[in-house]
C-alpha cells in the first residue's frame, strides 16, 4: 500500500503537540540506552539520583512526552539501525468537542 493510500486508510493525519504523551514499546536496546543515559547524566552525583526505569503497562507500553522521546532516543533511530523501540507509536486519540463538554 502506498503512503497516500495508507494515510487515507488510517483516516488522514492527526495533529499532536510535542508536549503530548506518546506510548512506545521499548526494546532491550532502548531499555539499556535509557539506563546508560541516566547513569551518564547523573554520574557526578553518585547514588543521590538512582535510576528508575520507565513505567511499563501489562502490554509493554511505556509513556513519554513526545519531545522527550525524540530527545532521548532520536540519535538511535534511523534506517538500518537497531531501533530502541518498536516502530508502532501510540498517540492520543482525538477527543470530539461533544466529549469535552461545552
């Protein structure tokens, strides 16, 4: 299926903000990168800021702000690379104005 056909089948584009939450399923590479990045940043502080892995739900999804995901993992994502998370990303579903209330 070509990209325009796929976009049409998915209902078009959905606009999200960089501050919106997105969900990904981290791979072992992603979990290791997340841990190492924390250790590098907080090494000068010793054990004052212990590492806490991302919270993962029963289906394996971890939640990040969109900008945070790009900042933390962007250099690890590219064609032919062992990416740090599965290639499907969940974004918030649009809410109709009827659901929000007037």
